[in-house]
C-alpha cells in the first residue's frame, strides 16, 4: 500500500511529537529530580553538621564505658539525639563514635535508637542475625525476613541450618549442631551461650561475648551482644566495626582530613536503600569523633514517583498538543508553540510563576496558553498567600494549616500559658502621637516575640499592648514550663536594652509584668468554617492572666504559679522565692504564687537572696497568726531592702488582721476581689 504525502507528513509529525513529548517529560524529570536531590542532600548534611556542632567532643570522649549510661550529661545528649531521630522520620540511624586511646579502637558513645524489646545481635564476618525476645518467645530476623521456625542460611558456598527447640518458658537456637544461645530463664532474661552466661541482671559491660563457630570445618569469629529493652542499641564503649578494617580506615581518614562526608547516591543495604552522612565532632579546635547519620530513601523515592507522574502527564499533554496543533496549523507553528510551552513548563518547575506563554490565537492552542498562564498566575497567588500567611500566624501553625492538619475543633492537652502586659500603657500612649506610638509598639513586640520563638513558644495573639503565648501545645510539652520561664527572663533582659534605646530617643521607658501558669488546656481552631483562629482556652489561660495581674501587687516582674514551679525540671537553677497563697477572683482554692527574679538588677537580686530565709520565717509566723512578731521582722527587713514591695504587702496584712482577726480555720491565704 502506497502512502500519500499527507499520510507521510502525518506519521512523520506523529513520530516527532512522540520524541518531543518524551524529551520534555525526561527533561522536566531530570531537572526537578536533580534540584530536589541537591536540596535534600544539602538539608541532611546541614542537619548532620548542626547536630555535630551541638555535641562537645571532649565530653563524648568520656563516654567510653557502660557506666556512662548513668551520667546526667550522657542522658541529655542521648535524649537530644533520640528526639531528633523521632522528629525526622527518614533518619533510620543516628549515632556518635570516638577513638578510645586506652583500648586502641573506635567505640560508640551515643546511639539515638532505643530498644523496644530485648534484642540479641549475632554477628560474624559472613552473616548477621537479630534475635528479639518478648514474653518468653523469640523471633529471628535475617535479610529483612522474620522467622519463627527452622530456616537455612546460604553462606558463600555453604548451606547452614538454623534450628529452633522450644519448651515452656525456655528455648534453644542451633547453628547446624552448634548451639548459638538458649533462653534459660525469662524473668529476668538469662541467655546461655557457648561463651558464657548473659543475664539481664548483669551490667552493660557484661552483656557481650565473642568467640568462634565452625562452618564447614572453618573457624569463624562470632560476636554476641545483648541489648536490653529501654537501653540504646549500642551502649557506650561498644566497639565500632572492630572486625572491619575498611570501616576503621575510613573513619581514621575522615578524622585526619577533618571534613564531612556524604554518599551522593543511595546505597542498597540489607534494610533497604540508604544514604550515609558523616560529620566531624570537635573538642576544642581538634576533631575528636564522628557523627553518623543514615537516611532512608523513602522521601526521595516518593518524590521520584511524583515527578515521574507529572513528567508523564506533561509528556502526554505535549504529545496531544503536538498532534492537534499540526492537524490545525502548519508544522512551523507547531514547533514554535511546543518550544514556548516547553520553556514555560521549565520556568514553572524552577519556581518562576511570573512566566507567561506569549501565544495569542483563537483556537485550542490559544485556549491552552490562556489556561497555562492562569495556572501560573494561580501558583503565583498561592505562593504570595503562603508568604503573607506566615507573617500573620507563627510558622508551626502555618505549616499545619497548609498541610490541612488543623481542623475546626479542639483537644485537651497540657501546656503552659504566658501573659505579659505593659504597665501604665494608657498614660504612655496619651503622651505620644499615633505614629510614634505604633513605631514604639512594633519595636517592643519584635524584641519580645524574638525571645518567645527562641524558647519554642507560640504567639497566640496580641491583645492591645499585651501578649498571650502558649508553650508545649505544638511540641516539646515536657519542657513547656522551663521554656516559658526562660522566655520571660529573656523578655525582661531584652527590655533593659529596649529601654536604653527609648532613653536615647527621648521617649518614656516601659515596664512590664509577666504571669505564667501550667495546666490543662483546650487547644484547637475556634470560630466558624469561614473564619477561625488557632488558640487555647480554659482555666489555665485565666489563671495565667491573674498571675500577670499580681505582678503589680507584689512589685514583681515575673510571677508563676505552684503548678508551673512544680513542672520545672530544675527549679534550683532559677532565682525563685515564694510570694503568698492567693485565692484569685472567681475561685475558692488558694494557689501559691512565686516570683522569678533572675532578670532583676544585681543589687536587687542580692538583697532578695540575703533576706530570703528571714522572710520565709516571718511568713511562717504570719500564717500562724503571730501578726505582731511577723510585722516586727517585716519591718527589720524593710530597713535592709526598702524597695521590696512584698515586705510592705505582708506588713499591711499584719496590720489588717491585727484589727480584723481571720476566721477560725484560716489557711493563711489572701482572697483577691479584683482581676
């Protein structure tokens, strides 16, 4: 059958269209994947460097024995690595090693992985087994498979049988006819191995054995390590690949060059594809150890699939467009249109949402160009909205909202709320013109919010000249009280610098009060589907506000409640003194209030420390209704520290109760009748 010229041109155009669509899709895939992988590698390398910089190499060098497990600094570092690993789902392994000069080889010091079950690691130069114990039973993992019955290992040219023998409360595992281990008692866990007994009651240093097994009459070094539930998988002082000279040589080379290393391609391991990053840990000015970071390829694989799908869709669009345009117009116009759309797709992939395809036609190509340009405008508008959104809500809330993780409604959580307020703001505002007032407030809020964000706080809202902040709702709940107190101290210290600038500008100084309370909150979106606000509500918010109001009564900068004081991990690390038992307005139960005075000037701090013990003795007399003796001591303390308003506060109460004795059963509290 002969082909006419029109059919020849059609099939030629069809072939060219297929090639062009494939090239466009492949180019988009390569460019997008290259940019993503480059950013991904840089991000993970930056993470490794950041973690390595946060570790003190000299301290890590001391964690070379299992006794480090009880060291407070070790536990802090171990929790730090464990939290980072949990926050980064694609991080599969995170650890630190140093060179132990005493033993002459590299050892583990930190391991982010915590055992969820009792685990026995069986390792040789030829194979490795992971044996997990749970409630008297055990499973064996090999090459990503889990075995509960006999199975065989292919070791080089040999087939080796792994055999199970079980009985009530015990069991044995054999390698051919050689026993690997026996579970002889499961409470506590005791293992009987060819090289000795390993028991849960032993110290960490005793939970490893090494010896040899015979495979096809050849002696093979065997290493057994028992890791207990709740302990790091690699305990301090455990050898790092002691039997692998290549790994040791690689680590030595890294330390000698004092340079980071990252594998730019994913490597296939027995647990899947992974990326390996090594960053140098320094002690002083010298390299002392190496931080190891292993990253799963899952995120990259998912992105690769997504971009392949997008590239495929674009290729199909390009193909259909090529054929359609040719059938309606000339070959020359088709080629020009494809080039313009190709350039447009590339620019969009690069993030240039201002790019428009310059095609004006009254046909399908024109419609496609209009749609393409509308898509670019929509992406540009979305990018602008995202940028503006981040200026109106805090980063953590914005990210959850953009991922649709925040819905209308709330949930009960424990956290800490901080209120701060400018004192005598009405008087200050009356003396300033609106422009100056707004400028001053903007500078003030900038300084305050910087401290809040630094301490992991989330700014809930501005209330005129006041701030409402919550801690621990979007993460780090265990440290919410400490973060709030540190933020308050930082706010007070920054206020001193702010007031220095006010003085140089000839403007009035600002004083503020900060109140903090810890307790249950309802956190979530409140409002309607058309207009909502992410906030926290509940009695904890009200009590934090009342605590801020008490700063004026006590002449204190920072007032915290008993609940916040009890939630502090190390209250002795702050300068804190008790104030009074207060029954706030609307409540019936008294709450002990405390003052945090770390941010006071040195003279005030020294006077409060100097009078602290005597003050508490006087308060004890006051609570026993010995008002005359208490007032006498308050007077003596006032002579030492006349500016301490707490002394005059208790002295006035002594006068009042002397004339108006408290009722029988008085608990020593003071009721507030105003907010």
